[in-house]
C-alpha cells in the first residue's frame, strides 16, 4: 500500500464521517463540495475533511482508492457513500439522515 493509500485509509477508518473535498468546509472551492458541506452542516454532524487541491497525489489517490472519478467523496463509518449528487439525493429522500443518526453531533 502506498503512503497516500495509507493516509486515505487512516482518514476513512479513524473518522465516523470524512469528506474529501475541494477546499475546506469554511471555504469550499467548488459548488459540489459546497453542497455536501451545506448538507452536513445542516444535519449538524461532526466530520473531518481533507482538501484535495493541496496535493496532486491525494487528488489522484482518492479517485483510485474508490474507483470513483469525481470529488467530493463522502465516507461514513469507513464506507464510501458517494459524491455530491448521491449525497443530495440521499438527503432529500431522508436516507442520509438515517445513515448519520448514530454519528456524534458537531
């Protein structure tokens, strides 16, 4: 396992909710990352994040890790949930709230 895969694996497995995004929660650098941040903040869950714009290795590594071509990528309890469209659809259907019901509040 490469260093970047070990870093990603650690972040995904050691945080209940983790978001790989462009920018930071305080300053998203793309609309899709901003949408996911808004949803997570609205739901009041505690989450951590990594800015993929800070490292080409991380940006490419996360895509390979999940075999998913786009960012943001949301993980809950070590499992890949999806990108902005999936997160938004799950939120609108109430599925995301169910998935996050046992997660610590922010």
